[in-house]
C-alpha cells in the first residue's frame, strides 16, 4: 500500500467567496474517503493532514476533479485544488 500524506501548506484557501479555515477542533473528510484533521506542528504552523488510505473508484475521482461542474455535497465543503472536495464532518 502506497503511503501518502496530504499536507496543505496554506491553511486559508479562498474558494468561491467561501473560505476554508482549518480548525483543529473539527474533523474533515477528503473526497468521501480519507479522514483529515488540522494540527499545529513543532514550529507552531497550522497544518492539514489526511489518513494515508489509498482511495480509488469513480466516486473518488469525481470529487477529486474539483471543478465548477462538480456539485459540492453539503454546505460545509470546499473545493481545494489539487486535493478535491474537503468536507467538515458533523
């Protein structure tokens, strides 16, 4: 299994007048597959990381495209290229 970590260096990303602000007290999901969290690293930088699960299939690829034609599945979701759709979990 290929291990891959997704780390966003930018914590705040502007998307369609909606801003994604990574919150360490919230859980997120990447493209309906990996679980993601925010954390503060040893240098005090807020980071975003997802589980290294290998995700495949039409549904995953559909959300990963992250273009305006892809409907965002809920209000607390953001399109963050090149990672895809990131949704806050309830």
